[in-house]
C-alpha cells in the first residue's frame, strides 16, 4: 500500500503546473504498479476524513478500469456534498460504465440534491467532459436518451451533441431531436446532421488564424463564444481526420 504522503505527491504530479510528471513521481516512489495505486486509493475511500476521500478521488480520476471505477462510485454516493462534487468531476474516465452513468442520472433527477451538484452531474454527461471525448459511450447515450424525455434537460443535451463528432451513435441521438423535438430543436439537430457543428472559440486557441476566420465569417450559435462551423472546417482547423475515418478499425 502507498502511504498517504505518497498519494499526495502523486496527486500533485497529476495536477501541478510545474514540470514534474507522473513518470517522474512514480520513479521517486519506487515504481508502484497501477493496481497498487488503485488499491491504495480504494482503501483511502473508507476514511472518515472527507479531505482524505477527496484526495483519493483525485488520484482515481487519473486511473481507469472497473476496479478504480468502484472508488468513483463510492464517492458519488458519499454523504458529504464536497465529496460528491469531486467524484462527479473525477468521473470522466469512467463514463463507459453504466454504474457511473446511472448514478449520475440519479443525482440529476434527485429533487433533494443541491442544484449545483445536479448541474455538475448533467455537465459530466452532456457538457465539457463529453465534448473533450468527442463522442459518447453507449452508457452515456442510453442515459441521455432517458434524460431527454424530460424537457428540463433537453437543451443542454442537444447543445452538447451538436459539439461532437458525427458518429453513428451521435447521429441517432440527433435524429431523435429532429423527429420528436420542437421546431428550434429540430433545426439545430438537422444542422448538426448535415455538415455543421458548434465550437467554442477557445477550442481553436492553438490556431489564431482559424479563430480570426471563425470570428469574422461564422454564425454565432449561443452567447458570444459558441459558433457554427462546418465539420470540414473543424477537421482542418484542428488537424483531425474526418470522424468517419477515426471510427474505422
């Protein structure tokens, strides 16, 4: 088992703005195995000290797999609001597990839960984390289909979907908005299905020329920072292959 101090040092390597890396820290700690890290963090999740549980979740956030997922799930059920919040923020590597997406759904729909926590859980499924992944896992897709039956979640779900690569699963979700949504929802989903996607201008911060192009010639999608651009433009601006090629084996 790793000591508490070792886990603190490892967490610092994950989140520090200094040049120290995970590999550097693992070398300093004697090259503990991934299983040893996960087992140590899971043991720490049993601590009565909420600050220790938060630390363990931040270590688990950088791991993966079914064993580590159990610690995130424990955090999502934690009685302390701060621990639940950190667990939600730590769940992005575990969204392929129905246990996690089902628990996030339960938090979202829990009228007794704090509004901020509910919003964070919805954001984990249909916000920044989903956009950073570029698509949705099957577990997330099934959860979003259920949540989209409630009017209060539909806009955020749709707005997340129009920012994604047009994979087969994303296309299915968008077509449901075309077929069953309001006129505004259908228009937005149709646009995403036929050659466009929404991008936050900061996603192009590495490409100033592309940012200028978008600001000067593209249509605002929401607020002052979200723009409609073509999917071809997105691939060119970001240097990515088309989504169809990225899905190929």
